[in-house]
């Protein structure tokens, strides 16, 4: 059943287990059209602190791309 007013895209916080779980769930239930992975904030602060500005820009660009697709 199609619902034209429902956005079926999702952003996953975390590129590892969180994304894998959502992908597996989606294979079984087909909830989402697309799953985009964002880096987990704790991971960025712990391991990518020197590159955090780049990570923030990357996330903002993803949000803008998704907004443009509406």
C-alpha cells in the first residue's frame, strides 16, 4: 500500500551494527526505501575529533540532499 505523504527514507546513527540491523529489518519488512548511515557522534568525538568539522559538513550535506529530493 502506497502512502504518498510518507517519507520512506531513514538516517541511521552509526555505520556498523545499527545500520546492519536496520538493513536486515528492512529486508524482511520493507519499511524504508533508503537507509543513509551517519557516523555516531560518540565515535566522531572519540576517534575523529580532528576531523569533526568534516564529519559535520558531511552530515549536513546528507540532510540537504534528502531535503532536495522531496
